[in-house]
């Protein structure tokens, strides 16, 4: 996979370069600020960009805004955001277009190598990847969506795993359920969230948006 990295902390940036290179990926550029990220993506057209939320010059949300700009310019661009803290608005902003190919992980997840590599593969292939801690915190806060409130405990478990970006087969393994049971739960989730028939991947993203409490048209 061809990857661009944007991370202002030199040690973490170099660590990501080594980790990705050692696992067979090609790092096209590793930069420390948002303007350099935009230039690198424009020049290299990577398969995936890994971006810190907070980048120079302001160290607020420059990385996220650059990621959204990249996605606006190229709807097929894949972006994985790294953050030090859970910010629901950031996760919802990434998912808002409903296209997938995005992820939001806490930086601590990088040290869980298998989870991190699985996340970049999912995002690069057009799926989503949400850090389990992000999902846990968002789930405990979200009481605003009536559809989510109508879900059974098992359906909420399934939706939480969907929010992390897990496939049906991975949900089966995590919950020790038969494929037909998982498919039934997902069908019920779509119905209770009033998601009309559409591409399954698109509906999964919209279900996660409902889970986050975001309002989409």
C-alpha cells in the first residue's frame, strides 16, 4: 500500500514510517503540517493518508480539515485520522458523506499492531475503522436518537461492532453468532433506524452516523 503520513511529533512520525515499511507498505511522504500534507497527497495520490487531527500551525483541527479537503477534492481518497482524545464531532465529520474509506483511531491504538494494520487495510479498501474506545464513549453519551434507543441489547452490540468497522464475519466471531443471526440483527437495525434500501456499505455508514448522534439528510 502507498501511504502518506502527516504527524507533527517526530518520534511518532518516524515510528509510523518504520512500522509501515517493515510490514510491507511504501511510505511516499512523511510530513509535519497540514499544507505539506495537501501538497504530498496532490503530488503522490496515495492509497491511504494517515493524519493527526492537530497539526501546525494552530494545533487545533488542521489535520482533520485537511483530510476533509482531500476527500472533497477526491471522493475516492482514503483517510485514517489519529487523535489523542475522543472527539465525537470529528468522527461524525469524517463519516458525514456516507462514502466510507475513513477511520478514526486513538494514537494508543498504533501500539496494538494487529489492530492498527487491520484498520488501515479496512479503510484503504473502502470500509470504516473506529477505535473501540471511541465507540464505547460515544455509545454511553448517545441518548438522542430514538431509533438507537429502540434497539435490543444484542442489536446494540452488533451496531457497536459495525461502528468499529467490523465485517459480518468478524461480528459473528466476536459475538459467537451464526451468519444468519447477524444478518437478521443488521436488517432490524436498518429498519429501526429508518434507513431505506441502498448499498449495504452506505447503509452501514449511515447506521454508524445514527449511532454517533449525527444528523444526515
